[in-house]
């Protein structure tokens, strides 16, 4: 399981490598470039699933087990 994901801000395109929480969703992230407060897109559980290059750990685990997960809490 990967715990690092690179978030890309949709406003200024700044990229930042961040560590994801292993057992929870992160709902907000403040861009270190422009200060935009990122929130999950509709249908996503967290900012990593919306703006990261690696989905959050709960989604990675579901995929590893052969399940289809749309978000951290569901299949």
C-alpha cells in the first residue's frame, strides 16, 4: 500500500507530495501555492481520490481485494 500521493491544485497546478492517513479520509487540503481550499469532487470521498495521483489507502485496499470502491466507506 502506498501512503504518499502527489496532489495537484486545479487552480494553480502546484503539485505537493503528501502523506495520506492510513485509516481515514481527508476532506480538506489547503494548496501551498495559492491557498485554495480543496474539497473532494462529487462522488469522491477525499482530496486524494479527487486530486492525487494515488487513491487513498481504503480505496487501494478495496482494489487489492478485488472490490470496486467509489469511496473510502463503500464498495
